[in-house]
C-alpha cells in the first residue's frame, strides 16, 4: 500500500497508529487542535515520513484519514477537505466527557452514523475504537503470525472497508467485518469486544486505584478473528460507555 495517512487527532490512539504506519513504510500527516508546532516532538520521533499540519491540511493530504478526537468535538472535523475520502472513525461516546447526545442516548443512531451524517460526502469506516493504546501498540504482528489479533470494522461502503482491511493488515491486525455503520454499536463501549479481551483479566491483587495503571502497562492478550466474531455476534446493545474503573474489571 503506497498511501499517505492523514490524522485528525494525534493523541494516544492516533499517535500509536501513526507509529505503526511509519514502521510499515507509510507517510503520515499529523494534526491536532493545538497547532502543528505542538507536534514537533512526535514528528521528530517518527522521522522523515511524518510532518505536522492543520486538521484541514491533514485531511487534504491523506489518502485515508484517521479521526481520533473526543466524540463531543465531531462537528469540528473539517468536512469539505474530506469529501470523497475514506475516514477511519476511532471515536467512542462517553457522556461524562462528551456531554449528552440525545440521539445516541435513545439508540436512534450509532456514534459512527452521527459522524457519517456530519461527513456526508465521505466514506466512514469504524475501526480501532475498541482497543487501549498500549495494547494497540504491543499486539501488532506481521501477517500470518500465529498470535495475531483482529479488530472489528463496520461501514456502509464495501470498497472503503476493503481498503481499511488492507491498511489494518499492514499495521499488524486482521479485521472482522461486523456490518454497516448501524451495526457498529457491536464494538462500542460496554460491549464484550471493547478493550477487555485485549488486556485480559486484571489480577485480583491489583486494587481499584491501580487498575487503569495496570491496564495501560499490560502487554496484552492476542484476540484472533474467530474470537472477535464470537464476541460481536450475540451481543446485546449496551446503554453506553463509562470511564468507571468498575467497567474494566
């Protein structure tokens, strides 16, 4: 794949995906809400395949564009420069962070459908939303590795999903197609495939105050494609996600 990846949001998930992309030989254009100068350290770390830009410039430059920002800021995603492009949506709805969004609370839409409505001329594919950044980095494996993990993807455009599958393969992951954007709730916060399978069981001697620290240091547990299919096939739609430590145990 000879592609340039644009990034709108270059924090924990965006930053790890950018590192995996550069390691795979792809060029990346990074952006965030604080301006290109704030990304100087990350660009220096990633080397000559990386540069910083504004969100609109990253959208213009990317053959595919990863959006990794708080969902509450989705309306700030620059729609016009993303027209006709594949947008990889890693966003999740956390009401205590994002504010209440009535259509999501009522299950009238998924968060990805909300993003697609905003980006009406783009092809949105949900991916990389259900794994903690530390495991996203540590579990990446070459194609064909026996301990390779998979992640679910969802989208309304079959050709766009095919390109995202190819990208994830290059970045170190298999993909499991779980359906349309209307089906993307199957990998949202609160579902069985959301994060916990990848970090595994928190040891009983790790207290609540240390749980998140343990999770972000855990090397992770491989989650193959068959397990992702199993976890997403019979899931009941959750009432929403939470940052509560209890949800991770």
